[in-house]
């Protein structure tokens, strides 16, 4: 699921007619100050990260003056909330809140539901899991019949909402569903939906995630990587994704584990698994001998040689890696000769760019293993410190890990590090 920042979701709220406070994005305390000055009222300053619980964590701050806004913003910039660094804050007019509601929509894919479910509670502002069942109205939407404005009015009414608040909340939930549908969301949530002292109902927060499978028709969302990422994708991640985006044959999943900055110290292995489980086995084997991986890569599902080649080129481009490990800890039913061709071509191009004797351990077995092994052995003959293993070792992760370690140690001695 592609995730969005609160401020991005709120821009969509405006387009769908859901009231939300006027806000300005700021990337430094000075920008936060200017934003507060422009708003010209007391403000709330909210860290923009892909995680909730900011209120409790001190990542929602209040300020009465622009100077105070700069000072408060300075206390959250650069800090981490749930492992995510704050690089952006959203400065909004501070609301005078008298009540907090909850409104949310998810796709429930369980057998009994298989469709969107709208949730509404008069007890918002807290973790929604902690709200008791009788305080939560649920509505399964019949996607054939569609939703009617009176459905959402009845929902709010069933929770005791009345008068001018009801006539605002009903349409807000209805519009929320229109947005959910229009943007192919998997989840969309307003927590809290607030009632202010002057009687207005507004969305004070937004959490939004969309369906990756629908991104082909959601260019308007500007999602860079149609996959669940914990953080904003790095340059490495984006390059990895480009292989997937431009070639649907087989799969390649590539993620940055260490930033180029962290890689400066060396000591990391360029890592390449085949299949999720096997890839984890290989990482364990590395960790057990005290080696760490620079990246996570898994190319499987019968990828073409060209896809494997691109994955390898990216892995090998990481600065200061001290080895390359192909962890094929599985008797894959994909045709491994395609794999072997991709590996050989990339290594023949990349190895000459590294000091002679750059450690390489390749484990590859499964369907078309014999020709695959032949391709590897012939293609990489004459390269120092390249070890190639077949099915004999598919169960022996500790042996393979040990070989990687031994080669890395020899290599480090050779380099004098
Ligand atoms: P979350 O904790 O990450 O979900 O962030 P929220 O945007 O939901 O903010 C947390 C809490 O801060 C809300 O439940 C509100 O109680 C409070 N809050 C957010 N915006 C305002 C505001 O404009 N005025 C006031 N008084 N409180 C706010
Ligand atoms: Mn919230």
C-alpha cells in the first residue's frame, strides 16, 4: 500500500469538499515561522511522517506567535518518531476543539465482507482499537448498489449525533467514501474529526493508503513506488523499482538497508537472494558469521536474464561493499540458466572495476541446474576468489556463510584494512 503524508491527504480532502484547516508545509524552522506569520493566528505544528501516535510522542506542537512556531518546530525537526526522521512539518491554524469524532474506511478482504467498510465513532482522538464496540457504527458498502447520502446520515444518527453537527458529519462521511472510491484507497481515516467552539466540523488529521494494484490508473497520486515502503524510497530503491516497472517478467524486490553514508565504513556485503524464505536464510547465514548486508534483493518468479543483470548491476554499484553473495537457498523451479546468464554478464562487467580478488560466492540450484552451473563456471573462469556452489550445499547455510566470511577476510588482508 502506498502511503501518504497527512498534508497530502488533506489536499485531497479539499478537492473532495471535506473541510480541513488551512495549512502550509514547512521544511525548516524559518519556513515554519513564515507559515505561522502568514496564517496570522495561533498554530499547530505537526510532524509529517508515515506513522500515527504523533500527539502522544510530542510531535504535535502548539504556538501562539511566529517566533514560538520557529522554536517549537526546531524541537521536532531532525528527531525520529517511530524510527522515521522528521523532515517536513505542517503548520495549520490551531482549532479550538470541543469534541473529537472518528471516521474511517477500510477494505475488509475477509470472506464474509470482501468490500469497503465505513466506521464512525463519537469517541475519536484515541487509538481506534481502544473504542468499545457499542461506540462504533459499522457500515458494509454494497459496491453494486453504491452508497446514498442518507446511509452516512443514519450512521452518525445511530451514534447520537444531532442537529447542525449531524448535517455536517453525514455529508463528510459520504464525501470521504467518494474520495476512498475515487482514489482507490485501501484505508482512509480522519482521526480526529473535530467539532470546534464555533460549531464547525473539520478533518484535523488524515491517514491515507492506496491500493498498489490500482496505481496504473492513479497517475494523479504521483506515487513513486507502488509497494509498501516504511520510509520514503531512496535513490537506490527508486532504481530498483524501475526494473519492476519496466519489465513485468519475474519479480525483483530491492530495498536499501544501509544508506550510502553508512556504507562509507565498508564491511558490508552486496546481497542477492532468490525467493523470500531463501533470502532470509542467506541473511541469517551472513549475520551468524558477523557479516552484514548492504541491501536486500530478491529476484525470483522466473526472472529474465536481463532483470537479474539489472539487479546485480545495482547491487554492485553500492560503494565500499566487500563482497557479493547470491543466496539461492532453494531448489527453484524457475529456469536457472537465465539467472546464470544475467549473473555472468553483470559480474564480467563489474568485477574488473573492483580490486582483483573481490569476493563472490554464488549458490544456484534447481531446474536447469546443470547448464546453469556450466554457464557460471565457464563465464567466470579465471576470476580470483569467485566460488560457485550447487545443490550439494543447499542445506548447508553455515558452510556457505563460512566461505563468504573466509573470502572477505582474505580480501581485507590483501587490501590492508
Ligand atoms: P496523531 O496523534 O499522529 O494521530 O496526530 P493528530 O493529528 O491526530 O493529533 C493528535 C491530537 O492533537 C489530536 O487528537 C488533537 O487532540 C490534537 N490536535 C491536533 N490538531 C489540533 C488543533 O488544531 N487544536 C487542538 N486544540 N488540538 C489539536
Ligand atoms: Mn490522528
